[in-house]
């Protein structure tokens, strides 16, 4: 796309206004530095608009490293990259799945069924889950026999007053709050906090319908807007972290929650007409197409698991990957971006 605005926030807004924002979700709980560097390297070269990473300054630096390596490589390969992608950091309220970490309790009978079920290889043969790899998806819980149910979770508590300024200093430009919880009061308190950390930047609230009825969802968005005003982005999370399969059915709920926000808010109340809406939670290569077929407007698409899976077979650090594999991975990433944003 043609870059018109010179300020970063102006560019961010332009991308959203033109429905051209593609975000790779590296995972709020993903603290594997090598993987973050690889993902940001490949998806920057593919033309990705932004990345969502764990609120950890070292992870932000890994993302920055991947992006910078990609910008350097783009010159060498004569790939035109019109802008540097944005880095958003993800935080979450206790209870939200994006910021929980699984652990195995004493009930475990060592059947090992959870090991192959984990999409991030966080469960070794020792059955001690590696927290830095756990993204809280719950696939291990689903694999654990119902009579045993040995998977439990703890909230990944972070001291926001310490980590948020360091993350912003390391290169993050916006913050996303995962607010998939019922309690509106505590959510709004945290939201106000988040808002104060980036008084001049865009802030995103990620919402799903697990704990919120349609009316509650709309009320939550209105409350968020009363604090953030025009800095607000809503990420509509169909079924959080459910995008493993690539078909229409998997992405149905992601498009559906966006449809509700459009019908109940954006099309009804003039003040919300331009509210940026990102679709997520079950997104894959069919999301943009399904939304367009259903007449569901969106400003961008955020993809996590499916986007990571699309390039994972080539995974190597930027200095180790061969040009052939690099181009293969970039081509896969590019197809996913273009299919979502532009194809029918
Ligand atoms: S399956 Fe998901 S929740 Fe379980 S250990 Fe792996 S990443 Fe964590
Ligand atoms: S599936 Fe459940 S019982 Fe089996 S090894 Fe994993 S945690 Fe233990």
C-alpha cells in the first residue's frame, strides 16, 4: 500500500481505515525468543502490518530483532516493504485464557496423551510443562482423560508498572488487553491503567463471548470507548486460540462475533461507525473470504495458530535459514495475508 501519513499513529490508523491491517499473533504466552525472532522475520518480509507478542521486554527485543533483520534482508532481495510493522504487547486479566499457564497436577496417571496434543511442544516426556512455551490453549486438557483431569492452570501474573514501560522502551507501540472475563468493574480498572501507559497510542481490547452475552459485549465496548475514545481498537475473538484447522467452519465464530458488533453497534450508532474491528479467534485462510461473502465489514485480521503453522516447517534463526527455505516461508505467509485481505 501507498504510505501517506508520516506519523506512526497516522499510519496505523490508515491501515485500519483501509481494512489493510494484518496482525500475526505470536501468542500472549509465547516466550520462545528464537520462535519470535523467526516469526517476525518471515512475516515482516511477507508484508505483515503488525505483531502481537507477550508483554516481556526481552520478547519485544526479539521481535524487534526479527523485524530489523527482515528490513535488512528486504534490501538485499529487493523486496519493497513500505513500512516497519507495529509491535503490540498482550496482557490479560486473571481468568483470560491467553495469559494462563497449564501445569500437570498430582492426579496425572502418565498416559502421555497430552504430549502430542500440545501445539507448541511445551510438554516433554518428563510431563513438566515448559511455561515459556505454553500459550494456555487448553488442548492438553481436552486430551486428558475425563476421569483423570490432571491439567490445571495458573495466571501468568505480571507487574504491569514494571514491565509495560520497559516493553514500550524496547519498541512496543501499543497494548492489547485480553478481557475475556465477566467482571466489568475490574476490567475497566485495568483498562484505565493500560490507557494511561500509552496516552497517545492506540490500545486494543480483545473480547470473546465465553463470559459475555451479546448485550454485555456491546456494553463492554461502550465502556472501553468512554476511556480510550478514538484510540480504541476492538479485537473480536470468536473462539480464542481455535484456529488450528483451515476450513470455513473453524472460522465461523470469528466472523460471527464481528457481525454482532457491526449490527449492534457500528451500524446502529454513528459514534461507533469508524471503530476499528479486528477479527480473531479461529482465524485461518478462509476468514477474510467468509466475512466478505457474509457482508461482515472488518478493519483487519489477526491470526495466531494457523499463521504460525503455515511457516513452521522452515523454522530456523534468520542467520541459519537458507534463501530457498526463506523464500518458501515468505511465500506461504504472503498467500495467507493476501487471501485474507484482498482475495474473494
Ligand atoms: S496444550 Fe496448550 S495449554 Fe497445554 S501445555 Fe500446550 S500450549 Fe499449554
Ligand atoms: S493426558 Fe492427563 S493423565 Fe495423561 S499424561 Fe497428560 S496430564 Fe497426565
